């Protein structure tokens, strides 16, 4: 069965130029050409386009394109490797989310009222690390303490202390500084752990949506691999 570019485009609300661009990018296998140069597509091309579009929400546009180019080039093992890496990334994001939620639960309330600010020495002793560790975290962007205008010493507000405690919990869980910095950015953007609950629910929803998209993408890829 011969299909025109418009036939593939209409199914997904695309332009015919987009279909031609996907072919030129290797996302679709090469089309047959008529003696006058017109493209003729087949059901396999339609299956390839469905697979690519289903894979975008699962793996992202760039990875979805790389997967299709690998499959169309006969490198199925490379395509599976890319999919495995995407699954591993999703699993890592789930572990990070779980660690954040545990760390937030483990943030015990202070036994006595916190002063307005504290300094690096007392804060380091409180969590059992060296002051050099807190300075390292600062260089990595985990915490951004202010400075006393008269002495130049670092001063940590209650929000800074919260971030230090959360960072300490995540470090104990084995997470790297770059990942912790991204988590703390979320906490600061949300205004603290309490408003962060809505962000965490959204984070859960997005991970679930991506996992379901991976299932849909895998089903489409399986169909494509079986389409002659």
C-alpha cells in the first residue's frame, strides 16, 4: 500500500514538510521515489513515525531520534542501549525523589528555638562535619550563606540551616553534590519544605507519566520492528 506524505502528516496533525524532514533526518526509512521524484511511503513508514512520536515523551526528542536512526540503520542493539540508559535515568530520578522525601521527613525540629543566624563552626559541629565540608558545599552551590558586614564571617540563617541539614541527609544517602544542588534549588524555589509538597506531587506525576510513556514507546517500537 502506497502512502503519500500528506497521509502520514494528517494522522498526527503534522505538515508534509515535517514528514520529509523526519525522513531526511533518518527517523523514517528512505521512501521509494516515483519516476517524477514523488515520495511513496508504506505502512512501515507510518509505523516508524508513530514510534518516534510515541518515544518523544518517553525519552526526549534527541534520544527518540537517535533510537530511530539506530533502528533504521540496522543497529537495534544500539537502540536498546539508548532505551536502557533512559530507563536508568528514570530509576535514578525516582531514587532521588525518594531520598528527598526521606530527608524531609528526617528533618527533626530543633530542640530549642533557633537563633536568627549561626556561624560555620557551630553549624559544622551540629551535623558532625568539618567547616571545610560546608565551604566545599558552598563552592558547589548547595548553600549560599551571607556575610557579616563587619567581620566578613559566614552567617547562616534558619533557611540556610535547613538546606545544610537536607544536604547532609542526601550526602549520607550517597548522592553527589550536583544532584543535591538541584534538589536544594527546588526547595528554595518552593519557599521551604512545606510548599515543596506540591512540587513533590508534581514530580511524582511527571515520573509516572514518563514511565507510562516508556511503555507506549516500547509497544510502538515492538510493532515497528515486526512491520515488514
